[in-house]
């Protein structure tokens, strides 16, 4: 005599109870259950698709944001170089307008790296970095969900190093402004500061390229992985739906024989 294992019997008992409940339902309700299975599948696939879209939007926004960051940094250095020669305050003000871009992105990064980020400060920081308003939510979500993982973690490490160089650039800019604004500017000192600014700019160029290439590689990888997950999940959910609907259809037919 075979004794059924309790572990196997429990699921079978549950299925039998579900079948009995299903048999007692009116035909309209039975059909509604079958339709509901496929509605649930559609909702699951829709949620997965929306998640995939949000992640890819965030990655694309970061790649675009890096371009804005790099352009602003180069324009800031160019304005400082002009200022060191012209001593025109307008050139320094143009520098301040451009350096505000990486400063805004840094504000967002520091907030997102904290245990309890101020999301309003995050959004303001990204928008100060000239990122589009519609993208900042996706950028914040990507940082919070994947900031410690793979490509995103490496990109953030590069970003952090870039900000350290920006801090040094700002310090040199303040020294330059103080010297140029003095009663008797020292041309030699001005040149020394200008040379140091050029060195910082040269250090930032490979970091900017590395950030962009890292995120681009990450975007391709994420797109492949998410596409595979969505296809696999869709196939599994459809299979489950077909099996469940077939079982329920069989029960529906047998209950009316």
C-alpha cells in the first residue's frame, strides 16, 4: 500500500478545493476567472515593460547628462583661460554659469548616496545640471536601485573622481579671481594658476570619456538582459495561463455534461 507524502498531498488538496469552488460558480463567473488569468498576464508583462523602459530612460539620460557635464566643464575652463588674459569680469561670470552644471549634478549624487536623500534637492541638482525635467525621476530611480551594482557602480566611482577634480578647479578659479582682482596682479602667478587649470582639464577628459563609455556599455548590457527577462517572463506567464485556462475549461465542460 502506497502512502502519499504530506508534502505532495497538500498542494493536491489545495487544487481539489479550488476545483470544487470553481465547479460551484455560475458560468459567467467561470468565464470571468479564465479571462482574469490572461488579464493578470497582460498586467505582469506591462509592469515588466514599464520597468524596462524606466531603466533605459535613466541610462540614456545619464549618457546625455555626461555630455552636458563635459561641455560645461570645457566651457568653464575656456572662460577661465580667457579671464586670465582679458581680466574681464564677464569672462569670470561665464565661468560661474558653466561650473554650476557639474555642481548641480554633484548635489544630486551626494543626496542619492545618503541613507535618506532629499529628493527635492536631487531633482533641483539634476535640473541645475541642465538635465531635462522629465528625465530626473528615472535618473534618481536608476541610481537608487543599481548604484552599487556593476556598470552603474563603476560609472558613479568615475563621476566621484571627476567631482574631486572639479572641486580643485573651483579652488584654482577662486585663486585666479582673487589675484586678477587685486590692486597689482602678478602676471607670473596668474600664468601658474592658468597652467594648473589646464592640468585639471587634461585629467578630466579621460574621466569624461570613461564615464560615457561605461554607461554606454551598461546600457547595451541592460537592454539585452531586460529583453531576455521580458521575453522569458512573457513565455512563462502565457504557458501558465494556457495551462490554467485549459484546466478550467475542462472543468467547465465536464460540469455541464
